[in-house]
C-alpha cells in the first residue's frame, strides 16, 4: 500500500513483510542485536541513486512495515498524446482509481504469500528499528503520523483487508504500455545503464540482489529507475571469494543455465545472466529463450524481425551475459564498460519521454 504523512502530505510506499514467512537465511542482526529482515537492514545501509531508499521500519506481532520512498509513474493505458498520470493524494482518502490491462508478470519463487484477513495496524513500539541511515530524513516522529491508504478503495463486500490491484510503477508495465511493447534502443541503453550502475555498486558492497527483473525496477516517465525488492538478496564480505549456493532465490524465467540444471552456483554470475534476460525484454519485449532447454543451452533466439531494431553491439552484450558457462560469462565490470553502453546515461531529456 501507499501511505501519507499526515502533516507533510508526503506519499510513500509501505511493504508488508509477514514475519512468519521470512526464511531463516533472510534475517540479519541490527546494531542493537535485534533480528530484522535482511531487506530492511540493507536498504537502510545502501546509498545509490538507482536503489530505492528505506525511510523507516515499524513492526507489530505479525508484520514488519518497510516504509520506502515512492518512485515512478503509475503506468496505465493512455493515448499517445496524453502524459502519464500521477497519483493525487488527499489526506485520509484513498488514491484515485486507475484501470490496468490484463498482465502476466513473472512471479518470484516465494511470491505466493497471501495476507491474513486481519487489517494491519502499526505498532507504537518501534524500539531501535529505525531503518533510516544517518543521512536519510526521518519521516515520522511516531507511526501514528503515517496514514495507510488503500491504493484502491476497499470493496464494499468481501474479505477485510482485501484491496484491488493498483497500477504499478514498474518497468514491466512501462514496457507493456509503450507503443511497440519495447523501448527504443537508445531508451533501452539509458535504462539498462542505470541498472548496471546499481548492480556494480551492490557488487562492490558484497551484495547480490538475486531477483533482478522488470517488475523489481521502478521507473518514472523520464525513464529514471530504482531497484526494489531485496527480499531475496544475499550479503557476503566483498573481499572474500563468493560462495556457492544450492538454494534458488529468484524468478525462474530469469534463472541462469546453471540454476536450471540444479547445479551449485555463485550469485554474481547468475546476476549477470538476469541482466541479459532483462536486456532482451527491454529491446524486444520478449524473453531470449522460447523454452527452458534453450535457456539451459544459452541458445538465444530473438524474433526474426528483431534484427531491424537490435544492433550488433547490443546483441553481443546480450550474448556475453547469457553465456551458459558461468566461468566464461561476462562480469559486471565488463558489462559496465561495454562499448554499447558508452554515453548511455547522456540521453537527452526529450528522448526519455515515452
């Protein structure tokens, strides 16, 4: 849900984390030795313009409430000459209605969590669970200063706590609403370069997101992006060799060849693979792999007409990310310095507007 500060009228996003559903590997201790979800602790420590910021953290018996900055444009069906709609918030009232098209997003492995019927309440006992870093602005003096707003009004009949789906701010729906169900190559370069910068920063901190996909990337009408949803992230000492994992954390449609073969894998090469899949979605609107067998073999099959709008340089970068051998696959430094991304962040403002 979104929420609004009663006095500042500042809209934020609130993610509900069900305590009982947080897996054992996804907990960390804060400076007070209190157990909190890894995602909450990470977002309070990370500082990058392309990663969503944590503003605060509250809890009660059932939930952690992760308060984050709200970024992006609510992508809805619109005519070519109408600008993207922005949410207009009236204190104490629900957000405006939007209609959304039928969509089929790629679920994460652990994304089938259902909220209990009981409507959530903020706890007034927050202890030391402030997620905000020293440089971040504290949003609320008390949880009571934050008003939860269903992003669609509650249906008059039905389960308590059931809310209709809101238009998303994510890259998936941005691509869905674009004219050709894909971005132009220059727009794709701009978006991809920002994501690569975020992944490069995370890698330097010993963090792997482990679920990079279009639905976990918020984007506004000027194609500025922020990476969200660190619920699957893993953290290691960046000075130490990266460990092998046998548990898969992310989304099957973006899973690397070695993951699909159920082999032990390292997170950074698997992360690079997800970038290759994402690049295909940006440029063509589709996965580079028609079948799982193609993905295991690293057999990239783009639509026959894709050659008309996907340059050789972009395709070479995609293939380097999608090498089925993780030892030969590109690393984040190679991706970041690839020729195709030269000057990508210098895209003029008028070319960013969809």
